[in-house]
């Protein structure tokens, strides 16, 4: 499969349409809703794209729990004026399609969302967003592994997917993985309910040489522990192993040199673009559509 590495300077990106240009001098109050921990840098990327002051109300770390996410979304919309927290008129939803589903079902507030794949059914309150094309890019990641594992090319059945069954996208991701022809490893590695990454990697079959890490937001939220476990696995003496991660942000936590490729979008660019689309959608109260984030390649 052909792999295209493209670098984008999001701040200098030309607007594509009139809807891509903010026109209001007084933007709607923005709120940010996330299932995972929202780091200051990721929050700043959204706010820079929205071109708003820092410190917009946010609710994060809701977990993969629809009730928690829905409650946090309603809290953003209602605000808490008694404590100086304004009500939010527009929301940016991040942390997986479960956040998109929760806010669609529990609130009429307009929003844009970051998702792993463009939703099939979009509610009238969703005005667009950014798709990371998470599981759709796994075929490219498998191709990278086959090339990196050397000559002779190892059997594709020596490659497995490490994914999270609690993720809303896991059904689509696993179905796509099982449809590979020739087939990849039939046994897909699952993460348990606890964050025992070390135990998971220790239990991987010794016949496995290549590992594709799912773009599950939970994995990104715990990337330091995950990468530490993967580093130990890939560097085990007497083995020929390689790991491909789904986002450039994994490069921040020192994946092992010579045994790692990052293939996927730059999350900061995706968050920045999401903020831009939020501003366009909120200013115009119009659907701006979903954009597919571009994959970048970095061989660590």
C-alpha cells in the first residue's frame, strides 16, 4: 500500500470556503467535552483554532460511560453562574465517537466532534468535525510492519492488533481487521478492564512479530504506561519485533528507537482544525462537514 507523508502548517492553512472564515466579533461561548483527560496543550490547540480567550469551560475524564458524558455535557450547557462559570452555547466534543453519541442524544446544543470515523447518522445538532480515520488506516500500518520486519518478509499472520473492547469503535475496527486478505493473526489482542499493559504484552504469543496499536483514545490517555510496556516487549532479547502507533503524539513518550513507526495524524493539528471548524459553524450556524485528518509518517 502506498504511504503518503504530508506535513501541514495548520496556522497558515488557507480557508476553503466562506464558511471557513469566522465573521462574528463576539463568538459564542465555547465549551469542551471529553471522555479522556484534556491536557493543557490539547485544550490550547482547540482554543487557538476557535480564536477565543483561554479558559473556556470544559468537562473531561468522563470515561467510556454514556451517563457520565451526557451529564457533563448538560453541565457545560447550563453553566454555573453562581460560581462564575458561564453557560456554553457551542461545544467541541473529543475523546471518541461515544462523546459524539452522548451529546447528540442528551442535548440540543450545536457541536462539532473529533471522531475515529465519519458517523453514518449525524444529528441536526452536529455541525461537522474531524475524522482521524483511525481503524481505516490499519491496513497501511500492517504494510509498514511487513516492510520493517525485514527479509524474508514474515507471514502476515504474525501481526496482531492491540485494541480496547470498551471502545465504541472496536466493532468496526475488529471487523475490518478480520477482513484482511491474506488474513492477519486470528487472535486479536484485547486489553482488560484494568490498565495492566505490562501483563497484556507479556501474554502476547511468542509467534507475534508485529503489533498495531489501536487509535483508541483510552490508549492515548495512558500512552506513557502503554509505550513502556511495548518498549519492553519489542526489545526482548532474541526477537525480531516492531510496533506501529496510530498518532504522532506517541512520540512524546519515548518509544524505542529503531523498532517503532508513528503512522497517523498530528493530534494537535487535528484539535486546532476542529477549533477552526467550531468557530465557522458557530458563527454561521451552518453545517461545515467532516474533514479527514491526513496521516503522517515518522520512523523513530
